[in-house]
C-alpha cells in the first residue's frame, strides 16, 4: 500500500492528525489511532480526525473523531473548525455542513483563518448529558478534592464545568482522571475548571475525555459559557480564554451555541501504513 497523506492542524494548540479518506478508505482501528497519536514514535496529536464521504445528502463530508487513547468522540469544536478551514479553502465556499456523530454542524468563514461553527443545541437534562441517575445538572452532587457542584452540559459530548475562584490554582492533571471516569458519567465526561473574570470573559482549563490536559477544547468552551449563563454569572456571549488562546462563544436564544475562533495548518506529510499496525 502506498504512503498515506495527512495534515497536521491545530485550533489554539489542540492538535490533530487529519486523514482525508473521502476518495479512498484505509483501515484505522484503535491501535492505529494510538500509534499515530504517539508523540515519540508516531506523528503526535490530541485527536486523529477522518474526513469521509458523507452519508447525509445535506452534508459536505463526514467527520469521524478519535481520541488519542483510541476511543471515539462525538464532537470536537477545534477539529470542526480545522476541517471546515480545509474544505472552505479547497472549494472556495463561504459555508459548509459537516456530518458528525452529534448531528450536522454548520460552519462559515468569519475571516482569513477564523471559522464560526454552529455546535448545535446545548442539552441540559440529566438523561441528555447523560448522567447515571436523575440529578440536578445545574449543581451536580459531586465532590472531588477542592472541586464540587459542577454544572453539566452536553455539547455533542458530555461536560462537567466546575466554577472556582482561580482556575490556574487547580491541579487538574491529578483531579481530571477520576472525574472523567466517575460513575455518574456512564460515557465519561470532559472536565472543565472555570473562573468568571468579568461578565464577558471566562478563564477555562480542560481535562479532555480520552486525551487528558489540553491547550484548548472548543466544546468545553461552549459548555462553560452555557453553564455560566445558567448560573447567572454571564450573559449569553463571552470570550473564553483557554491555555492556547481565546474563543468567542454565543448561546443563541434558540438554544444553539456558536463558537468562533482560528484554525491553523501546521504542515502536510505522509506516513508508511505500517505505522497503523505498530502498537506504541
């Protein structure tokens, strides 16, 4: 089999190996994802993203998201912007529709390298997150070390946002694994620690399900704004400052969340398909 091309991309430092499989499919299992994502023996990334032929006739292509541990993710805001950037650069359109496991996502150009994505309707019911039992998603009965009472949101995938006085002071690397795998979250959860700096600005750090500490997580930024608004801490629009930079988040009156931010192409390359069979 000939070498497989790839794009190395990132959104605010949340980095991806993007595989364009629209024209020709190739086998990619969990072991292959882990091999590609390994930063020492592979290419290195937070997630491996596939562009595949759309099944929905309304979509331009299908996006499939693989966390670096080999597990699947339903949504990824930063990856959505990156793939939208590739497709919009390729075709010259101003807007596209992307099929995902979380439904259709709509993206449009806001500037040379800025993409706005409608991430869909924010879900806040306990069984939509989902949680293991009926619970108050505005203030979940959950404590882990100094963190307590998160607000839970589904933005295509499950999020628990903890509000703290100083997000920088939280040892998220130690607390994240237990919270991600807490029995209350049957599908695991993305864990955010957020500080509201002012009504229009939130500081957010994220432990991403299946990827660990990440410099940015678009869906977590959306969840943080929704949670902050539900708590009465912000309006429906705010800048969310992550380790890698800021995203503009709007929770529209119709319940949809729009995320706007940059996408960047770092480089292009190719790899020997034997890498997909190499367990790191």
